[in-house]
C-alpha cells in the first residue's frame, strides 16, 4: 500500500454506520452515482464510514499508522497517514474513513472475488472520544441496522413490486438486486444480522444501565424536595452524553420500580426512603 492511496479522496458522500463484523463480511462493490460503493450484507451503501471503537493496537509503518479497533461485534484494521495524537490501547476513537476495494483489479461494478479481506479502510479524520460517544454510536448503528433489515424483509415479501419510498433513497433497484444475489440474502441471514445488532446493543445496555439509573436519580436528588420537569431532566442528561430515547426508557423503568414518580403530568420527583 502506497502513501498516495491514503491521500486520494472521492467527492463528499454521506457517511454510513455499520457494525465492524458486517463490514468485514462485505465484499460487493458497485459503481453508482459516479463512484465506487460498498454494499454490505444488510444493504448499507457505503462510500464513507463513520465508526467508533476501542483501540486495541497501534503500529507505525513509516508514514502510515495501522490501528486495530473494535466494537462489540469484531476487531478490524484501519489505516491513516494523518498525525493523530494520544492514540493508545483501551482508548475510544471516533473516525471517518473512506472505503476502498483492497484489490485494484476488482474495483468495478460486480463481485469482488479476491481472497482475504475485501475492504481497505482509509481514515480521513479521527480523534479520541469518551465512552458516551462510543455508547451512542453502538445504539444508533444498531437502530440503523434494524431499519435496513426491516426494509429487506419487506422487499423479500414484496418480490417484484416497487421498492418502498424510503428504500429508493438508499439504493437503486439494480443495486438491490445485485446485493440480494451476491449475498444470497434470505430470512435466515437477516436473522443472523438482526441477532448481531440486538446483542451489541444489549451488551451496552446491561453494562451502563446501572450508571444511567444513578445519573437520573442524581439530577432528581439535586432538586431537593422540588419536582423536576421531565423535559428539563431529559435536556440535562443529554448534556451529559445520554440519548433522549435512552433517558425516557430509564425514567419509565425507575417509575415502574417505584424509585421516582410523577406528582403531576410532566413532572418527576424521587421517592423518599
């Protein structure tokens, strides 16, 4: 791999979010919209990737840095020629990277029949982030994965009927057909990717739910005997890095558990022991 490969960048494109295991099992490249795109097994169309993971290993190779990075599903390698500071194992890193066919001979529409890993991940931007950023990325990536799977299930049942409007924005009919054939997509394979996404998010939730409960109760305790508006509580916890959907779910759980209550609609108060 030569250094100029890292510096060649396509025209700006929307970033995709996929779990690393899905990326490692992706090898279908198509020419579309004037560029080469990777189509994943759940039919994400990727030219540029936004990822967050834990750094496992950093290795300098001349002007190139190889970084092993992991999410809850897999560990894979990314490369950069950028001068990135403070890259150490066990730290979390967010990155934006371009995806390229690893074998130049197959950088065209159709299947990539080369052996080994098919995708070369070339980092354009990166930086160390805190745990909340990684957590939010896992949850958002899980949601997007499930949305794609739902659309694919509908397509499999619709057979030759037109694509749903939402799916038309993601990829063309010809691209979808090629991906379905390339990966031999069926309900069993969609079940596999669905379970991957569920387990990734479940692991995060189990690890952080106790901490999140404590954060919610801490904000309520800070108000003393006064009630707190639900919307203000949500905004305060969003500032601390929690997703709104997550906050709402935790609040509902705390109410069910009898640890806080609503003295009136839209207001919250901690239960005094």
